[in-house]
C-alpha cells in the first residue's frame, strides 16, 4: 500500500503484508507474528501454499535463465520483488551474464530495507532498487531509465503480484503501459495464482479479510490475456511446473494453482 503519490507507507508490524506472508510460506525469517498467523491460517485451508511459493520461485529462476541464456536479454525490470531470498533475479541473470542489469520495484518498506543490504551486483553488471507503486508505471519507467537503457530490450518480470490490482482491465493497462516503453525484442515473464480452485479461493477470501492488501485470483484465460500482442515462447501460458521443467520428478505439487509464461514483443 502506498500514499497517493506512490511513496511507501511506514513500516507496520500490526497488519500482515504480502511480501512478509510470502516470505513465511517460502520458509524465510523476515516476517512478524501477524504475518506468520495469516500464513498459517491460509495453509490450514490450502496446505500446498508452501509448494506453490517455491514452485513460483523455481519458475522465476527458469524463466530468467531462459531470458539471459537463450534469448540474450541483458536488462531486467522486476516488479513486486518481494523480500530477498534464494536465487533472486539478479543472481540468476548475472550467473549467466555477469553484465546483466536488474532494476527491482516494490512498495513495501521492509523490502526496501532488505533490498539495500542484500541486492548487490557483479562488478560488470548493475542492480538498482526503486521504491514505487505498480499503479504508477510512468514513475517506474522514469526511474528505471536511470539504470536501464530503454532503447535496448528489457525483460519485464512480474511474479505473483498482479493479483494485487483488483481490476483486470487496470492490471492489463499497467502491463501494456510498461511494455509500450520497451523496444521490440523485449519480453514479459509473468505468473500468478488462478481460480477456480476451491481451496485457494476460500483461503484467499480469509486472507483478504486479514487486513493485508487484498489478492484477486483470476482464471487462466485472464493470465494468458496479459500476453496479448506478444509472441508466446513455448509451451505458452501453462501451470508453472509445466513451463520448461528441468526435473521431471512427478506431479505438480500445487495441482495447477498458478499459471505463467513468457512472451516476446514483436
Ligand atoms: C506475493 S509477493 C511476490 C514476490 C516475488 N515476485 C516472488 O515471486 O517471489 C508480492 C509482492 O508484490 C509487492 N506489491 C504489492 N502491491 C504492490 C504495489 N502496488 N506496488 C509495488 N509492489 C507491490 C509486495 O510488497 C510483495 O513484495
């Protein structure tokens, strides 16, 4: 949540926050009791939520690796970064391409505090953090341009974040606005949790009553709709575990509760 000018609200440990609840599901330690309580209540109804958070992070790592290694992208704009964890976007990208530049964007004050300490860079590359609201794409683009060359391809990554925008058309407009500023050969990599899913729908309803910024689940067709006008990279917009899996070790632990894909701007 931010003020109307898009600057972050002060740190609040009395209500659950998306980044901190997500950190609890990922097994991290950067959250408050109120976040843990919300995370646990969700997990009672949808026990696969920890698997979903990890599956989402593996999807991020595979897509960023694909973009850096196979698509040759050297610039990344990661919106809704979350608290630093294993294999953050710049670590995956710079492992493949040490000169990769990564700009992170989030509006959570705790993410800001941790990002300053932990989001370091290779000497050849650059890592920058912007404290801004996703609802203000023009602010994000203006500040990102200080680190990224927006005349060259950029991969826009938005993972498990667009559900915070209640209105689907507004969410689509934000993605379109950001992509419109990027040249041909840029990419969108995105994933989000979906409905219909009885357990996640019920758990999300309770989550949205917890005081945290509400999350809106969308059908898979709407997740695919974020890629309209882009050339989808195979295998398209699919359950996360099916996107170019690297380890074929059994069924999707999340039972297709989240979908994602990668698309190239023609
Ligand atoms: C569920 S977490 C996902 C974190 C990370 N992308 C990942 O996949 O692990 C959602 C993130 O979106 C951020 N967020 C929520 N609303 C936002 C907004 N309006 N502007 C910027 N970031 C926002 C939260 O602070 C949180 O870090």
